C-alpha cells in the first residue's frame, strides 16, 4: 500500500481536469506514512508536478480489401479424414495405418491427395482417396491430408486426427513355442 500513493495522486489529478491546476502538498506523518493534499498541513512542502504526457494515436492504416476466396470450381466444400477415427488406438506390429479421405465434391480432374503424418508429407500425391501407410513408428501421430492441383499448389486441407499406434517392442517379443 505504501507505493500506491503516487498512483492514486496521478489518477486523482488525471480525473480532476481543470481542478488539477491547484497546488499539491506532501508531508509525512509521525508513523512514516506519506500524504498528499491540496491543503497544506504543518511541515508540508509544495510538490512540483511535471506536465501530463499525452498521446495521440495514429490513424489506422487502410488495408486493401481481402481478395475473395477461391470459387467452387477450384475448392472443395468438405475434406475430412474418414478413417482412422480421431483418438483411435491402432495395434499393428508392421506399423500399418489405413487412411480414408472423404471429399465433397469428388476429386477433380488434375488434382491429387497427399497424406501428412505429423505435418510431413508421406509419399507422392495420388489420385486416390484411400492409402495404407506402412512402417509408421509407434506412438502418437497426427494424420492429415491435403489436395493439390496440377501445379502442386494446395487447394484444400483436411483437419488432422490424432491416433495412437501400438507396436510390440522387440524387447518384449515372446520366444516361439518349443524354443529355448
């Protein structure tokens, strides 16, 4: 509370408007507390106040209008990962994950789908909507997809889904029956 006297003074003076032109006095009482007032008390000294700082905000910059989104001829209404389901637990010792992408409308001529695992492209783009990923490391992965046009530009993207791949550890593999 001790240091708040200056803040309170600044607020009072800022809100006082024309009344802020009055003299301000400062004194310390017997308990060591500092006081400010517009009336002098015994032992008070006049406080010299610096002029108030002011700031005038610059006019906001005018931005050119945002170009319209690509028309339906180029875009897709819906691109989703239909399989695997979000938060799916997949158990496959070969690290296989089957990915199915649903598109509306269907894949356009000259366009291709590319699968992303943890935001990294997997394989070449293809004109199919079902893929089998192999040898994926065990653990948590984000599976996504993007649609590319004939020049390799991304025209649509599916929201990635998180999956959990479980593979048996080589350290935990059981010996074949009859082996010692």
